[in-house]
C-alpha cells in the first residue's frame, strides 16, 4: 500500500504531505511504556517498516496506528526519505502525574525526499511550526514538511 501511495504521489504535480498518526503504548506503567515505545521508535527512526511491524507484534506494543505508520514509512522510503528524527516523546503521565497507566505519544519527521511530485528532484524543507499535544498541555512543536 505504501509503495502504491508513493507511485500515486510521484505522478502528481501538487505538494503532498504524508502524515500518520498513532498513540504509542496504552495503559501500562511509565517505565514499561517508555521501554516498549523506544523499541518501536528505533524502528521508525531507522526507516524500517518491517521491523516496526515485527517489534509491535513480538513485544505486544499497543500502538493503535502501527499499520498507517508502516504505510507512511514504506511510501516515504519509496519517495527517497533518507532520515527520520524524533521531535518529542512523552506520556500522559508527564501531565497527569499518574505513572501507573500511561499512554505514550511521539512526534517524528522524515525528510530528504529525493523524488517527488511528477518525478522532479526536490528536497523536503521545514514548512511551518505547529502545536502538537495541546490537549495534554505539552508545549511541543514539530515541523511539517513542505515538498517544494
């Protein structure tokens, strides 16, 4: 599905942002959630969709959007993504103070697409800053990308 998405995007002349959204681990202790989430995030940051699917299954990580995240990784890789970076990680416990049952959240971006929009060579650059996690009162900001 990700490769098909990349093929469709590569034939378009308009700018397209690929976004995947998912919570990370659900309702485990802060310690457990951070350990499991760090394993899943390592696979995302390594641009390894197969590894992400495998680690989520094998470690029973309750990442509800693992499939959309893997599709986004496959598409981004097919479009030439060469790096990913973690912008911010946190849990609901960081705000509520309840560290017994937390939900993990992360914001990552992938960049340096070398092919996009009609096969033209283009690079991805930061487009604008945006608030994320506002409903958890985090003051995190992350970059959306603008295929230029």
